[in-house]
């Protein structure tokens, strides 16, 4: 990530500086916390990215972004409550403009469970209408039924015990624009992908895309709540935007070709499952997964999306099972012992129930 000079830092991130204060900062060292935040996260003037860590004990699990407009700040993804507090502290090191909006790219806990923290700091949670529909399916405890995903997630995350679930209250069905003349952010739903309520944030002037989990950069694809076939089509729509920088939902931020790589992985996975598994009954189909892994690993473009066998983080069996079900209508039985199922590891980190 490139360094920023003192003038760029001041114009891109610091706000409400008097001429004297600006002169003082230009003459002397930038305060350590402010300098580190700018150096680590600045993507373009006023546009920031923070890479989270996909682990049960991480504060910020998903990746975050924020855009400093003339009068306010828009945050991309609310994260978990601990992650929300971390991102707010990073924003406050750069500007005291009000944080007015927190955009949930989808309903999973690592992207939406921090909403209440943002509300308490004056922001309004925003999302596609599909996020509410998904929350009604999974957050059954909030909607007056049996305990759901939030209640399950509180067993493993202390920060959830100090706050409450807050569904987004500003919703859009197709797109929603923010434009102050200098920056324009277009929130858009391009189709089903990681979930049925995914939306992205597109900055056309800078050609920067905040993709949420529609596109990740590494073996982080959880497919249990989406549709892999439709995901390929949604990625095609995202590719047509012509992004030069893609801030992924998990993993390092990248360039536009990461959308190609993510799509190529799903296409190859569907081709392999179709060729080696789809015509076999479930018990026989399972035996083909390692052959599929070897083929996918042998493709340099997509190898980083394939998990490692025998580790606690191996999403491939669950991914293959999902595609098999999409192609045949049949479910595969459990593929490995429960503690090793990547689906459950990823589900925990996303704040989903671990069945």
C-alpha cells in the first residue's frame, strides 16, 4: 500500500483544521495514531479500507471501508460490535465529521451485528431489502420466535452480550446514491451471490468497488446462504463496472482482476462437480472431492481460493456439497467430523448458528 505525504494526509483525512493548526502539522510530525491510520488504510483521498481477520476471537472480522464526505462519513459494513468500536476509533483519529451511515453489505453477523454501536454513535444502518428478509429467516429470536443466529453467536463472542441486534432501518430495493459533488457512492444490488441480500458500494469517479462477500480474496467463500450458479452471474455484473481497485469482504484488497479470479473459481468448481459428482449418488460423489481439489489447486489463477485438506479451515467439501445440491437436488451426507467442518468455523465467524 502506498505511503501518503503530509499534504495528502491533511486534505484526504484530517478535518476542521485551522490554518494555524494545519501549518503546525505541516511543520512537525503527524501524531502517531493519525499517521498510522492514514498510512495503513488510505486507498484514495477520503477513502479508507481496513482488513479484518476471519477468526472467532478477532475484533474486526470482516473488512471495512469508509468514505469521508464533505459533511459526514459513510461506513461500509458494521462488523461485530468490537469491530465497530475499532473502526470508529480509527475514523475519529482522522476526522470529527459525524458518522451518519453504516452500510451492511449483507446480513451475516460479522457485517451487521455492530449496527447498534453505530446507532449509539449517531449513524443509521442501511441495507438492501433482502437483508431484512434474510434476518427474518435467521434472526428468529429478534422477531419473537425461537432463539436464532444472534443468540447462538453470543455463546462465543463477549461483545455481543453488551449490545443488541439492530436491523438496518433505511432500505433500498435496487440502488441508493450518495453524492456531495466530490465523491459519489452508489449502493447497488446486482443479484444473489453470497446471500440473497448482497449489495456493493461502487465509487465510479475513483473506480473503487467495495464488494462485501460477493468477492473475497482467499479461501473464505461461505456458500451456505447463497446460490453458486447465480453468484457467477452476479460477479459478471460486477466485472462490467470496470473497477480498478476492489476492496474485498475478506482477505487483502486487490485490483479489478480479483473479480475475474473469484468468478473463475466458481466456474471451475461447478464444472468439476458437474463432471465428476453430478451423475453419481451421494455416497459415491463424496469420493471425488479430493480429485476436484487437486484440479483446482493446479490452476494458478484460483488456487488461493481452495482450502487445505485436514485443517480446521477447509471450505471445499461444503462448497462442493452446495454445488452438488444445486445441480442434482440431492444433499451430501456429512463429509468429515463435525469439529473440522469449515462451514461451521466460517458460520461462527459470521455470527451464524452452528448446527
